[in-house]
C-alpha cells in the first residue's frame, strides 16, 4: 500500500501483473482484516493515476473489478468497503465506463450498497461511484437499462446529498436519452416521488435538492414531443402541481420547471382534459399567473429570474378551454 501511494511508483506497479494479482488475492481471500484493507487501499492508490485505469479495468478479464465489487458489498470491515467503493470511483472515467458498466452485477451492487450498507460513509461512497460511472455511460451502451435500474434503486439512499437526482437531471438534458428514460419502468414514478418528498424541506437539505433536480428532469423529458402523452400520468401531475405550488424564493427554479413541464405537456391536445381536471391543477396555475402578473406590474423583465418566459397565463387559458 505504501509503495502504491507514491505517485512515481503507480504506473510501473500497475504494469506488473503479479502485483495486481497479489492485491486481488489478498483483497478477496486473506483472513486478516488489516491485510485486506491494505490490499484494497493499494488498488485504490493505483486507480488514482489516470493512465492506470484502463489497465486495471482490463486486467484478467475484469478480476480487479470483480474483487472490488465483492469487497464493496461483503467485506466485514467498514474501512475496506469504503476504500473499495473509493477505488471504483477512481476507476470510473470515459475510457472505462463501458467495460465497468457491462461488468456483471457491478451497477446493481453499487446501488444496493448505497441503500442497504450499515455504514453511512460506505453508502455515500457507493452512490458516488455509481454516479461517476453513470456520467460516462451513454444510451448506446448495452448497460444503459441496467444503469437506469441502478439509479432508480440508489434514489432511495438517504445520504446521497442530491447526487443521484442530479444524475437524472444530467441524463435527461441529452436529447437522445429522453424517450428511453420516459419509457423505462419506474423511472417516472421515482422522479415524482423525489419531487413530492421535498415538501417543507429546508432549502439546503438533500430533499430540496432532489425535488429541484427531479422537477428539472421531468421538464427536460417534456421537451420531447414523443414523451408528452407518456408522462401525462397521475404521478407526474401530482409532482408538478406540488412543485408549482411551492412558496419562497428558494423554490423559484422548481416552480418554473414545473410550469414549463406542464406547458410542454399541454401542447398535446389530448392531455389537456386530464390536466384540467386534475385536483389542484387549475388553482396552482392560476396562482402562478397571479405571480407573473405582479412581476409584470412591478416592472420586472419579461422573463423570470431563471430566464424562462411567463407561461402560466397561456397555459391556464388552454386548460380552461379544454374543460
């Protein structure tokens, strides 16, 4: 471990297969807790060097990844599990994402550890490893669906501090991702749940971050006309009504994103009757219209502080006509 912590040693050590084999063996089969921890720490140190990452992921058809997956999920020592998740975080990059994402059970294991591990720091590290890996996984990769399942599971992590919901927001920004994400089982329900759990949360809290990120993600999905009918369901409508009705300046981004999503969904004429009749929808949009009118009367710019045009009034009129 000490040798691997030295920057000048990391590249030469990673090129020696016997060194990697020794680290892997000690990490997995050694009985002594300290030795397993030192072996995993050695791998974590080697993975810190960017030039080593493809070598480590490719070595022995993925035995390093398999060893780290096993120690992250099942080692009895908290420090070993934490360092193992840290090693996987170090390894995750654009050059390794596809191999790691396709490695059997890795994404699922990270998601499960982020939710079920008994140690808070291990949960956080596992969530970080998953989201860093997710950042480089694309819709064209075979592991895309598995990644979405893993993120849905990891959304239940109580200590993720908004990074999982932020990844949903990032992924929905990409136009080619939107259709598959909207169709993916439980993804829309998960986003809606994250929106609804933000009620009465502090502006700095993780629930507030999750609510804002999830509402923005829904708005990004609604930018694709192919999704308009698909996302018009009771879960999403509940989330948007909730988001649009939040008070306070700190909820401005969420409110605007909710109104934007509603306006996009209402472009599909067949959605309008359901939206107009959804409990609280018209009242919430009417209040948003009133806020926008006050802004205009006070001489505020045409667009809101988020740069979004005032959409509530035309949205309200389109829904009233549909009743």
